[in-house]
C-alpha cells in the first residue's frame, strides 16, 4: 500500500509540473480580472473563448488540488497506522484504493480536452511495405484494435475491408463509438512495424512488415464542406474475393477527394446510398484531421507531408524475433508481454503518449510567451 501511494504521489507531482500548476493559478487570476472589466463583452467571440479557457483551467486546478488533498490525507492515516492505530490502516487502505480510481478518472479529465476528444472516431488501417506479411500484419492490427475497443466499452463496427490476395487484408475501416473514443485513440495514428519469422516464408526467415493506422474524429456534418466537383465517386460489388459472398449489385462505394488524393470506401452498409453517406463521413473526418494537423495550411499542401508506410517512419515496433518486445519510439515505453498488447492491452502506450503530448504543448506555449 505504501508503494502504491508513493507511486501516485510521484505521478501527481509529474502532472503538476506538466500543467505548471502555479502558472495556471496566475492565469485564472488574470482572466477573472479581465472579466470584471466593463468592456469585456464588447468582443463577444473573444469573451466566449476566454470564458472557455477559464473554465478549463479551473477544472484542471480543481482536479489536481482534490487529488493532492486525498494523497495528503492518506499519508496522515499511514503515519497513524505506523504508531499502531489499526483502524487508521484500514481507512488508509480504503482511501488508497479510492485514489487509484480517482487517478484513472483524472487522467481523462486532465489530458482529453481537445474539441473532438469526447467524441467518436474512425480507425483506418492500410498495409504497407512487406507484401503478404504486411497484409497479414494489418489483419492482426485490426483484431488488436477491435479487442481494445470492446474491452474499453466502445461500440465498434467494421465499415470496410479489402482482403489480400493470399492472406490478411489490404485495408479496413472501423467505426468506434463511445465517450472519449477519439481522445484515447488519436495517438495511435502512424506507421506500425512488425518483426517476426514469416509464416509465409518456407525458409523460415525473419521479415519486417509495415502497416499504417489513421484515427480521425467523426465530425458534425456542418463542420466541413466538400465541393461536389472535387469528388470522384465509384461503385463496385461488395464482398470478399469471390464466391457466395460476392454481391451481384454494385452497392459498395469508393470516393476520391481529387485535391488531396484521399480515397475512402464503404461496403458493409445495406444499400449504395448508405455506403455513400458513410464514405462521405469518413472522408470529412480525414479532411478535418489533416486541417487540424497544420491548422493554417491549405489541404492541397498536406498531401506532400504524408509519410510512406515503410522503414524509418514507424511510431511503434512489435518485435517477435529474435526477442519479444513492443517499443513505442515516441515515448520510449516498452512492454515485454507482446501477446497482451496484440490482444488489445494498449493502455501503457496510450497514457504515455497523452502525457508526453501535453508536456510538449505546455513547453511550446511557454516558449511562445
């Protein structure tokens, strides 16, 4: 119990440093003074933005201070327990257990505050360099994310899937619905690398294969407009490689956004109209994500920034041979239980990425100021 409390205390200290607690309190005072001025509402747009900033800062300060109070209370109870107070130790154990749950909830309240973090998302997977191995790897990733979403309590639905020639899949798109689905999964965007003995190589040699993951928020219909002349819309028969699963009618829809070259497809809805609507929603989400990445740049300029799905661009490596390890190259987090990760246990990587990202944002804001 003492070790758990020590770990929670260290985590709280790290969070206070990341968010610069004293600076947040100073900013709250500044904003409250601004709001008391008679001309505050002259610029309504600016006023609303400042009010939103104030509420966000107050929420974060409240969460951090409440955690600090509980940690201090638990420390006092443990001190009494060391002096022989049995009831104090029981109360401390209850409080530490409660604190563990509080810290889990606090992580979401502190780190997921983006405009789309609370909402749903699409996960798109595409096979990269590596041939059949890459397509098999993409199917493994599809299972991994499906398992993660199911365990997290999200509703997950396969919207589109293109099978590989020999095994695996070339691409797939998942719709994920649930509180904070996008906020929790957004850091998974990037190239994922697999190193293993290839099951498709008769010589049993070690192969490296790649797949890309793109997580985009499901944005409101009015949030982004797409010109009809910018779209190339194609229909094709839905289903697998052939046989009884191949439909006779062309209900599946593929849409290409001509200015950016982004292509999306949907084939799992019941009609061509429904597939087209869903494909447009996926396209809007992809375009919004590109706009968020650059903020000021035009969409046409973004196409050249997309990275190839190959060596050197990976965000995470899953190594099954010659040793077993999953390593995130952005956060340096490593997990030796590869089976658990591939079965959907992504929390160590998700939280580390969110906390690292918040720290970088805080540093950037400080440098700008």
